[in-house]
């Protein structure tokens, strides 16, 4: 691997889209200089297991173990446990793969034994040979809650998986965020970073619940490095998932200028897709226009290279 | 199905051998008149899951779902979770199948929610369509402990599975038995039973930890029905597992007269294999000599029929 940069890079990432760019970054940045700060607000408990979907997606993707079809879960997984649960009359709505269960069982057991989520995540990631460092933004419970028109208030996974993000969203909030605090490790990484990248994750459901943890916004505002966001939108649409629908329901725009306003005071530049080139002139911060769709591993690495090269220029 | 008896039958059963005869009994006794009292002293916790190996073996076998090759576990199961655990650097020594995990997850979750082991077992068994009723002897923790020459004191599963019952046993005891009490359901079943059968399970590791729970021995001594044991030994050997080796190490004999002394005051008859016919004359209680090996489902039903017919005679 030829390292594109010797900078200390911190990426903020949610699920599948964020994990893809994080994978690209991991091919360009020496392992000891890359930190991914992960969203924990979509964590939940199912059948007594502590499940951290976003952390797992980043971990599996960077370790090269993710299911290439879905972007989440493990390649080559099976669903025997779920099939048997159904036999017991359960109606499982969350896809827990048999291999994936090992992760949840170990995490749950280690948390119960008193380890922090940060320690558990480090152990799991190290065992899988994941490059870089994956830090949950906080060790305390923060949970994204979604108030919907049709079903009232739903936990995030109920909204996202059980109801397939079809309900109309009135409001999103991050339960527990007020009382939580970012880990020292996450805050130190942000303070020491030369480059901070908001990966192309859902702004409201993945990036914001990281920013909402006390300490993070302040650390970003006091940054010594350069912070850029990569837009998850292409030509006015989300690449995957509910981001465009949701942002519309919340009255938030998804054009590049809208995103810059959303992240005001936090970012020094925005990366947008070729499809949004026409709006580049209206942006209040420097903009990199480049293909942002990541279909192959080569795409992920290419986008990471482009972003890192561009940021080096912003630096100077 | 032609019911062989209208008697209320209670079977005491441990693992594979006991489950086989219980399966046979379930083909001969109306479902609402059959109760199996199961051993819980081999229960243990692994990866945070409450595992009840003996209860599961009986439940799977009676529901027709057991792995026919091993006698325990589920037919058609796979080991993806374990494979992934190994990838995490764990060295799993207990075979947790992927389908089997559904049972452990539900049990653990329901116990944590405050249900008793009796209630949990009933729910699981009902969902699987298990004929008869399966009752853990107690809802309180009783754990078989094995003091060995080579490894000191081991929990039962460590002795049995991890060390493949190879260590030399000095002593066996049932931790928690003194403070436990048999459930009302189990005691009522014993009191109401017309027929009680000690299935061909390991006397020290399967039947004794049932008898050791306060209330059981007294209920058996005060029985209104007839109680018989089916010897798990054939020609001076255990059909499966460590029973002969273990009994020898503990200075206990395994001939029919030895078994009758072991169960003195509790049984009114003993069922022994053809191979032990020569010792029938030395027995202090009535003896049925019949083939006791159960290789096929037909064997199981045949032995159950034989035992039930014979007991009807003892009755009169």
C-alpha cells in the first residue's frame, strides 16, 4: 500500500455509506494514524444481546469481512438461528446472522463483565485484524428516537428496519445525549487530527448523533486540523436509505448549500458529486467536485485519495 | 397411536439415553398423562446464555427434532457462530449449534424477564409441539460438581465436554441442592403418578441430582404408584458416556443388584438387559429382562411398551 498521507486522519462514520469511505481511507492512511469515530445511537438490545449495527458495519467493512451484497452483516453468513426463532413463534424483524451472533454474544458478555464499549470494540476489531482504530463516540447509552405520524415514537431500529423507514417522520432526537459524554479517546483523536472527514452518512441519523454527544461539537469547533464533509447525496437523492425522504420530512434541504448550512462552523470544505456541479458556485466553503458513488473497492480508495489530496491543499 | 396405558406416567430423565426412553413413552402414553422430570444440574452459563443441556435433549427428542447422529442438539444444525467465535480468538469447547442458539437466547431472555425455568421450559416445549410435559425438577440453581484427580474441582460441563470425561473422579456433589426445593409441579406429578420410571440415564450424573433436590426423595418414598428403574448398563458397561468408568472410580458397582442397592427404598422393580440375565436371580426386587438397547425409534417404543405392560402387572 502506498500511503497517500502521513496526516492523522479522523473519520466520522455511520453505516454502510460511511463505512465504504472509511474502507477507502484505511487503504490510504497508515493504520496507526487512522481513527474512525462511530455512531452508537442506533445500538439496541434484542434477545438480550447488545447490538451495535453501525460499529459492526464499519468493523466488518474495514476488516474485509462485510457482506458485499448488503454492505452490512458478514459475508457468507446464514440464518439458521432466526429460522429456529420463527419455529418458536417469534417474528424476528432484525436480520441476525449466525456468524454475526458471535460478535453480539462477545460484546454482550464483555459489557456485562464491566468492559466499556470502547474496550469491547477495540478487542473485537483487533481480533478481526481491522486496520485503523474504531472508537464509539461515547461509552454511555445514546439512542436515536423517531417520532412518526403513523406509529408515534419509534426506536431507531424499529423505524429503520421493522418499518423499513416508510413512516413519515415528525421529529428526531437523541435520547441520553444530554447526559452522555464523549470518550477521552474520541475527543483526543479529534483534537490531534490533521484531517477530519464526515463520511457520506445520513446527516440526521448517523453524523448528528455523533455531534450531539457533549464534547464533540466543541472539539470540532476548536479543531487544529481541517474538517471536510462528503455529501451522501447525489443529484438531490440519497444513494441508499432514507436520508433524502427524512430530511425532506424534517424541512431540511439536501443541496450542497443546505449541507454547508447544516454543518456550519464545523467544516472547512465539502465534497460533492459531479451530478451537483451546478450548485458548486453557491457554496460558502471550498468544494471538491468528484464522483462520489462507491460501487467497487477501487471506487472507495479512489474517493479517499481524492479527498485526502484535496484536503492537503486546503491545509496550505 | 394406540395408547398402551391410561396410567399417569412420570419419567425421570437425564440426557441422551433417558430422552430415548422418554420418546418411547411419549408414543405409548396420552400426552396429558405423561410428565418428564428433567435434570437441571448440568445447566451452565456460556457467553451469557443459560444452557440446559438435559432439558433440551429431552425436548428436542420428544419433539422429533433431535440430531439422530448424536442424540443431542438439533437435526440439520450448523456451526457458523462457533466458527466466527474461533475467528475472534475464542476456543469454544461446547458445541453450540446455530439453530440451538435460538433456544438458549429465548431461555436466557425469558429468565431475565422473571419467568421461572418451569415456565420457560413449558413455553419452549409447547412452541415445538413436544408431546407430554417437561418439568425441571427445580427452578433454583443446582450444579453438579466433579472433583477430579488431575484437574481439581470441575463444573459438570467442563468435566463432561471440555475434558471428555477423561479425568479420574474422586467425588461428585450437587452444589445448591441443599438450598433448592423441588417445584410444586414436579412434586404433585410424583404424588399423582400411577407409574414412575427412572429412565436409563447415568445414576450419579442424571438421576441422583434429581433425587438430591429436597422433596423428591420424600415424594418417591411416599409414592402411591409403582416405581421402576431401567438400567443404563448392558453387560457391565455403559451404553454411552462415562457411567461405568465414573461409578467404578466412586467405588459403586453397576450390576443389577448394585443398582437396586443404589435405589433402595425408591424402586419396586428393575429393567435389565438380556446380557445381564444371569444376575436376575440375585435381585431383591422384581426384574424384567428385555433388550434395552435403543438404536431405532421402534426400539424406543418397544422398550417403553414392554416396561409399561410389565409395570401394569406389578401393580396388581
